[in-house]
């Protein structure tokens, strides 16, 4: 019945997973109006947490860990859980002449601090799940005899029916108990046996308890504690995946915002170039300007239009990357392909924002970052596993105690005295199966036994090598954790440097844009009075467009650098109001 319930639960779980993978949440559809999805950063994060397949994959991690705990509580060795987090996709690149889209999600990051080091399990605990076993068998045996005098016949013919029932149970102390009830009904042509047919029955209990190797509840429960740590690790890995996903959404969102703002910059540049062309044509017609100025203006219009086309293509490619990350469907689906994003959160930077000192952020990161917490749990699991390697160095001393009641009953064998009166056995043995059961209950034929078994390996090199190897692995993990702590300080410092650089670059870009606007305005006034040339005005227009594009890019770079500081310090989820409970991640 239990097996059927487990199978049914597995089928229901598989159906739930298929249903989750087939449909997106309705949040994105609710934001679409007139073919445009009006998307805020908060909405983008919420949609990603509901739909992104990376999160959905990691949501299964705790379920894997629960099976590990079930195995360990049954006395089996855990199989291990994945400790990898997948980073989100990269944004499209505007560095090349032809923009290149990101090709799929980012690589996986293995959060294991020990790599693929397999630890020695040592002596395995006994099976903690009770086992009930039964046996039914019918045999017909014919055995020719070398000496017919011993059995009274040249061929011994036997019909045997066997019915056995047993129960076995292990304990965390390392002990194991086995109870068995054996029954045999035998019909034969043996001329020397007193009974024909006869029933033999026995009921026995055997208890085995290790006294050295394999002894102790703390030793035999180590896999349960390791599985419990794995369960906690899987929650932390899920939280780390949520952090990675939120980081990716923030990066993709602000890059798309900067690309859209760049489109506005290129469109304004095209409008200025078209206005300059119109003014030059009017002045050429009036005879106050040379025709070559119209040619230069037309060339500038063509160039700015080319820049606008490239910027618009970049926006569409970035939208494709973001749509693919926020949904489970294919981006080639007509409904999804025709949706355009209108971002409602502007590129806004607080120049007065205060950032805590690096030391405070590093201490906060050590206390709050889930990757460090799961690394500490991994070291604790290694210490628990090391108990098994150390225990394997001990000699084996087992206490064995057994008690058994035997019974035998049957009819008088008429073949024992051919042609005369049959031999009469002890009356207590004459009867059917009920007589045999009565003998078991009265304990007419008891067996007792108790003893110890000692095994001392003279050269236990395998266990010694395993213990040394596992001790080195633990030391290696501890050193690696120390490296991770040091790396946190490096990450915090570099993130703050990048943030300071982004803030300084933004201030410089804003100043450049202001000065370029003033310079262009002054040059256009000079052109209007004939004190400048179309060529110079075009150059100033290009410089202004580049300055505005640089300011937009600097704003996005600052916001992404700020998010990087939050991620490195472990404050990203709190900063954006994301709450993680178990396998659910929601916005507060």
C-alpha cells in the first residue's frame, strides 16, 4: 500500500511539474495594452521569479534533498544533490558594428567548495526500515543412496512444503534484530525415521550489536545529519538562484532602458540633421550658401539614420533576450513576438546616495550571503562523514545473542518395521501441525546462545588511507572557506571601486553633455550669421549625440554597479523586496 501511495504521489508531482512548465503566469499578459507591455523593474522581477526556468529547475532541488533525507532515515547512503547555480543571460553587445545578441543563458557556477571529492562512507549503518520476508516453496526430491541400509531404500523420495516468515529491523546503535518463523511439512519413504509425514517448526530471534566498529547512535545517524544539511543547502542554493535571477533581470532591464534612451538620442540627432538639411536647402535656394553644404547635410542625415536603425535593432534584440528570460514559451510565438516593452522606471540616479564602508559590507556579506552559509554546511557534512572513516580504523567486536524454540510432530512411520508392529516414538512428537505449535509455545526444545566475534585487521591500510584522505579533504574545504571569506572582501572592494568609477563617469558624462549642448548652441548661432560652417555644426551635433549616449550608458552602468554592490554584500533581495520562503520567492 505504501509503495502504491509513493508511486501515486510521484505521478501527481510529475503532472504538477508538467502543468507548471506549460503555462506562464498571467502577470505579463495583464501588463499588455495595445501591443505594448508597460513594465516596471518590480514587475520584471516578479515575472522572472514566476516564470524563469532557472528558478523552476532549482525549485526541484529541495525535493531532491527530501529524498536524500528519506534515504538516510532508512539507513542508506545519500546520493548527493547538485550545488550549481545558473547565471542569467548576457545583454546584447553594442561594441561591434553589427550588434550581436546573447546566445543562451550564462554558465553554471558550481558552489561546491571541495569539487568532486568522494568521501569514504566507513561502515554503513544497518537498514532502519523494518523488513518483512516470507517464503513458500514446494519441492519433490529423489536421491539415490549409496548405502540403502541407512535409509532402508535404494532411492530416498521426499515431498517438502516450506512456509517461512521473518522480520528484520536495524537500530541507530548499530544493532540489528532478526526474528524468523520456519515451517516444514515433509513426506518421505525413509524407513528409519520415526515419523512419516512430519511437521518441523521453529521460532528464533537473533540480535547482533557492534561494540567497537559501527557502534553508537552518533555514528550511525551521521547520514541523517548530512541529509538534513543537504536539505538546508538546497534551500540556500534556491535562494542563490533567486539572487542570480534578480541580478540578471536588473541588468537586462537597465540595459534595455539605456538602449531605448539611446534610440531617443539617435532620433533627436536625426531630427537636428534633418533641420540642418532643411535650413541649408533654403539658404542655397536664397543664394546665401554653397550647394556643397546641402551635400554635407544630406550625408549627415544618412549617417544619423543609420545610427538610429542600429540602435532600434539593438533594442529589439535586447527585448528578445528579456522576453525569453521572463517567459517559458518560445520567443517566436506570434503573440509573444509582437509584444514591445515600454519601461516605466526611468534611468534615475541619486547622486547623494551614501554607501556603507567596505568593512561593514564585508561583515554583512559573511553573515547573510547564502553561498557562504551553504559552504559552512558543506564543511559540517564533511565532518560528519569523517566519523565513518575514523570508525573504520577500529577492530570489529560484535555481540551476538540468539534464542530459538524448535518443534517436531508427525504420524508414526509405518515403514520402520515392515511386516511387524511399527516403532513407537515419544508420544510428545505424535500429532499434526497443532502439536508442533503447542511445542513452540511450551518451549519444549529451546536453543540459547550468546557470544562475541572479534576481528582485528593486522594491516588496515585501506581504512588508514581513507581516513587520511578524508581528513585532508576537510582541511582543504576549511582553507577554501577561508579563501571565500577573503574573496568576499575583494568582491566588496572591487564592487565599491566600480561604483565610484561609475558615479564619477556619470558626473563627467553629464558635464560633457551640458558643455556640448552649449557649444552646439553657440556654433548654430554663428552659422546663422555666417560666422561658421556646416561642417563644424555637423561635428558639434555628432559630439552632442555621443555625449548624450555616453550619459545614458553611464546611468545604466551606475545602476548595475549599485546592484552588484547589493549582491556582493548579500542585501540584494532585501533591497528589491524579494522574500524567499522554502521554494517560493515573492515580492513583498
